[in-house]
C-alpha cells in the first residue's frame, strides 16, 4: 500500500507568514543547496589577499572588517551575497533577552546554504540584554563576515587562530600596529621615569660614544616603562586599574603576554601605539587611518616615558 505524507497543507499557503513558510521549507529540506567546490574553497581559504586588512580587537583577537570581507567575496564569488533568516518579515533577530541571535546564510538568489547561529554580542563579546538599532546593525555585519568565512573559506583561518599566508612580507602594506617605528625614533636604551634614551650617534672609528656605555638593549626595563605610563593614566580612566588593564590589552594586541618580552625602546613604541589603538576603539573615536598613523608616529618619536605620556594626553584631547 502506498502512503503519502504531507507536513503541511497547500491550503495553508494563503495565510502562512512568508518568513514562517521559508523556515518550514528549510526544516523540511525544501531548498536548493548552494555548492562551492573543494578547489574554490581551498583557494579562498589560502588566499593571502586579506592579510593587510586584518585588525585586532581590544582582546588582541584578529578579525577582518566587514567592508573587506564583502570586497573579497565579490572578487572570488561575485554572484553570492549574505542574507538572514527572518522571524517575521523584516525581523532578523531571534531569541530572548540575553540570548538573542541571528541566522545568516549565503545565497546566489536561488540556491542557499544552511543558516548559522550567531549570538548578538557587544564589542567586549558579552551578550546583549537590551537591543537597539546600532547593536543589530553591528552584529549583522559581524555575522555576515562569519558566514562568508564559513561557507567560502575567506578569512576562516582567523577563526582557527592560524596566520594568513603572505605572498611578500616586504611588499605588503602594514597596519599601524605592525609598522616599524620611524628611524629617527629608534631607541635602544632604558627610558622609564622620564630618562632620555641615548643618542644613536657614532663616535670615531664606528664605535658608540662613551656615554652610551651600560645602556644596551639588555638594560631596557619595559615593565617599569609600561607601569610608569599606566600610572600616569594619560587616557583619563576613572580607575587606575583600567589604565593598567589597557597596558595588558596592548601587549596582547601585539602578541605578547608580558612586558618583559619587550627588549628595546623601539619595540616599546609598538606597545605605546597599541595602547592608543585599543583605547581609540574602546571609545569609538572617529579618526582616519592616516591621522591615526601620524598620532602613533608622534608617540613613537618620543625618547622618554614622560614625553610619551604628554603625547598620549594630546592625542586623547583630540577626541571629539
């Protein structure tokens, strides 16, 4: 005996919410799957193109900003775009307070992938209990980046903690945190508590001048220098603990776990630059990359911690 099963009646279509109908279709497997070949996925996964556009959040975690994710999606898969499951027409947020989530998927308009579950979080990765338009918009962009990475391989290495392959390190543009300090700002001596770093001038016969004796890289105390800056609190935190936490976050942002891993004044300039970048992101400071690079270079050019503190205060004062 033949039996036929129908999970819902066609007569329901006239009154069924289109979003609910789409969800029910998905639950019943009624959609054409979007397929990406293994070769295309691997090529996207291994692409070095996104390397120059990787940034760090305040915890030092790497991420690809959504404009670049869309750019590379269109370069590698021009017919694909990200869409979201809808609870009702135009409403993409599912869940309850403290457990809100989005369901992004990739599609070409006819075929599609399954949907991910992407929790709605604030910029510190905490769940959001009260939604507003900005939170929904920001999380939609983040969810889109993850959907692109998951289904195409573009930037997926970042979620696995892997490094992006590089075609030519010397030829790649570098982010402000990755840039080397300007040559005129290079320092190799101990410079905490306002002590001026030694001159780089060379004496007769190519030897270092006598007053540079005892001020080698080994003598540099980055821990004291960082503590000095954090206690000076140039970023104006209400609590000194927050200033110290910023110093720790800056170290993590450049891949270090403790200040003692910083061996030279020039390297310490990268820590100072990271402090500025992390603070600017926390405060959502509106500044162009060019302007930010100039501000960072000014701090890197300082030759004492006191000068760094003053330069950082000047930077903070420019926040609108």
